[in-house]
């Protein structure tokens, strides 16, 4: 599988946007499991903070900074 297919798989399994999935995938050194965990944590964090329309992306950024 190429990178595009792997990122597409992350999108379908996590419900993240393609951009979020690509960013997580590359930030995790192309480790699918680590990227999926990062995206799930971002989704969980965004559920706790629904005050901003783009909270999933903000949560993903916070998780990547702390990763």
C-alpha cells in the first residue's frame, strides 16, 4: 500500500479529515497504529471541548505538540 491508501484507511477508520489523518500519519513516522491512537485522542478531546467549530484540529495540534 502506498501512503495515500494508508491515509485513506485512517480516514475511514477514525472519521478524521484527510488533512488530519495525513498530519497524524506523518507526525508518527508513518506508524498507522500511533496515528490512529493520536486521531482517536483528538476526537475524544474535541468531544470535551465543543465550543469551537474546528476543535478536532485544535485538539490534534495539542496532542501532536505533547506527543
